[in-house]
């Protein structure tokens, strides 16, 4: 029996993780659930899964959650600081990090220091501080297993191999705007971007997928997870989202992992590795799929991808600047404050304006994150 803490349990990955738990009650139990502000959803989950503790980050929702769970043995905590405390609980074996953005960094560090196994869905943690996270994981012998579908695919391709691949072929759906011209991209709206063709995800990552910065983040994530230089990670646009990624070895062999798009698979593989578990639902029929196409990404129309390669090449705190500027620009686009092409402009200008640090500490990351947010906000709202 593995005992789980699910950080961000009311989001898309969190709720699908609870589906996996519900399908395998003999293998998994939930000990901690946390949500940012969705109190009703958290209360419902707590009543159903009976964890030891829940955290509601938004303190204004604390009384509501306490009252609803007053007759249950579930302990209720609030505030972001509580996230770094609940991951220490001795009753937790695995911490699944499904929070959004920079906020995932400190709870992940706390979980690693407590020697917990990490099922990593919060990719921003590795984007911001990949060097720090991977060295802490080695020091504290905390395994980090990927939940991101592409990284799960790469991981599955590497199981049983002694050699490191020469190349990672990271696939991308291309997002909802894959076929639009540069002119058409000037006027697209957040509502259009939120209609992703193959994956149903949270709002922030769906916009990240439309700009393709999500793929840039995944290049950085893959670099740290698999110890491979970013130059050896090639992005391939694959609109069918059937090949979830591939690796190429020194003898030319390409190994890929294929399947229907369903996040429950990478979630449950991160929990069950090295075993595979039964998964309900339809099966991939290659005859029905017929076409599997691949093309190189267009960096002119999707400059965010180049910015991510540039950030990881510079290293230091540059990916942290990239991430913070993107969080601000992503939200501003969703609130109709900026246009789609302005997202990459805000990120690029912020990367030039914030001071570069070659060897950042955790404190540097905190300062860089807040400085970058200030600069990005200034570009959006005061210019
Ligand atoms: Mg992904």
C-alpha cells in the first residue's frame, strides 16, 4: 500500500490522480490533499477519500473547510507554508506535485528533504531550479518520477536500457494555433486558445501549450530529469498526440511510447513503476489512426520555444526569469490585457531586464521570481 500526498488535488492532474486511486484501492490510499482555493471540491474529496489532513492555501476559505469537516477526523490547515509542512508527515510515502507554477518549488524541496518519493507534475519546479532540485534529490535519495506525459514516455523508453540515448525526440501537439499565420495570431483570443485539440488540461497550461512555451519548459524538464543537454533534445510537432515521445540510441534505434491521450496512464505509471497496472478505457488501434505525422516547429510563429532554449543555454537564474515572466504574461493574456504575440515580447524583454545570476541559491530564486514578476507587470501595465 502506497500512501499519497496530492498537492493540487482539485486541478486536472489532481482529480485524475484520485480516479487512479479509486480504481486501485488495494494499492493506494490518500493521506494528504491540498487545494489553492477550490474549497467545495476539496471538501468533497476529503469526505470521500478520508485523508489525515487537508490544506486550503487561500486563508479566506479556511473557516468554510473547517466547518464542513468538523465531524470528520480530517485535520485542516491553511496557507502556503502548510504545504511545506504536510509533506513531512511520516504517514506519507509519495508526494504528487500537481500545483501550478513557481508555487510548487518550496513544497517539492521540503518533500525531497524529507526523503519522499516525488511524482512530479509541476514541471515549473525543474524549469526554475532544476540544478538545485536534482542535486537535493541525489543527496536525500528521493526518487523523482515524471508525470508529464512526454517525460513518462521517455522514461518508459529508457527502462531496461544501460546506455543514455543520443537524442530525445520530444513530441508536441502544436496546440490550437498550429496552422495559423503570423497575421492571424495577432487577433486570437484566450477563449480560442482554451480549446486544445487533443488534451484537456488546466487553463494556464493550455495557454502555455498554445504559445509552445510548455514545450520549451518540457525541454528544460527533460534536461534535468534525464541528464541530457538541451541541444540533444529535438522538438517534433505531432498533431495526433499518439507518439508521446521517443529516444534515439547510438545504434540509430528509435524507441517510442504510443497510446491514446489519457493522463491517467503517466500518473499511474509514476505511482506503480516498475509495475504496470490495468487501465480502463479504449485501446489504441493503429489501423484506425492511420496517419502519424511529424514536422519541425516554426520558431518564427512560436518564439517562446526559442526563448526557452536560450534560457537554458544561459543557465543560472535565466529559466526562473523565463518562468516568472510567462506566469504574468499568461495571466494577462487570459484577462485580455495583452495580445497573443505580446506574451513572447513580455518574456523576452523581462529576460533582458532582470539581473543575471550564474549560480543561484534558493534565496536567489525567490528574489529573481519576485523581481521578474514586477518587471513583467511593469511592461504590461505601465508601458
Ligand atoms: Mg506534457
